[in-house]
C-alpha cells in the first residue's frame, strides 16, 4: 500500500530517534550495572527493549507503506557521567519523542492515514509512560537525596 512521502519521512524521523534512544539506554544500562545499580540497570535495559519494539513497529509500517526504512541514521547520543545526568538526558530524549509523535499524529490526520496514526498513538502513550517513569526517579532523587535513592537501585 503506497503512502505519501510526508508519512514515510515522518516515520523514518521517528525511526532515527528510536535507534538513537536504544543506544543511549543500552549505554546507560551498562553504566548502571558497572556501578552496581542492578535495578537501575534493569530499568534502563527495559527501556531499550521497549524502544527496540517501537523501531520494529516503525520498520514494519514503513515497509507496509512501500517505503524504505532508514536504520543507519542517528541523532546525537547524550551519555551522562552519573545517575542524575543519565536520567536527565533520558528524560530530554523522551520529552522530545513525545513532541515528535504528537507532530507525526497530526501529519497522519492531515494525510488521512489513520492506520499509521493508530500505531503512532500507541507508541506515543508508551513514550509518555517513559517520561512519567523518568520524572518519578528524578523526583525521588530530589526528595530523598541521591545517596538514599542509590540505595534503592542496588541489587
């Protein structure tokens, strides 16, 4: 089923962001594991897996719409130097993703592609959940202090 160039370009833009997020989360997960924060490692690794599933959905939809998925492009990857900066970088990535998916949903409406919009809406809700989880962790650091927070994320 052939789609508009606007839709394919928007989905490839989202795919670029998902591929970037996967790599950022994997690095942050391994940093957490290296520091001995196993629960934080599992959390970040889980986010990477969810982003992989988003990328898979996007690739599948682009192919269905007879486009070419571009998986070799990446946005800048923002790696922190400590737990708070990792979480802040991840929150910035997710906040931008929410904005982007809202814009893509609007493009889908304009282009009258409601099948793609449904997929985008599903991913958008998951991205909003990522924002919520990252904000919660940053709030915990603020409320209980970094040292106390870190005791909650060890094995």
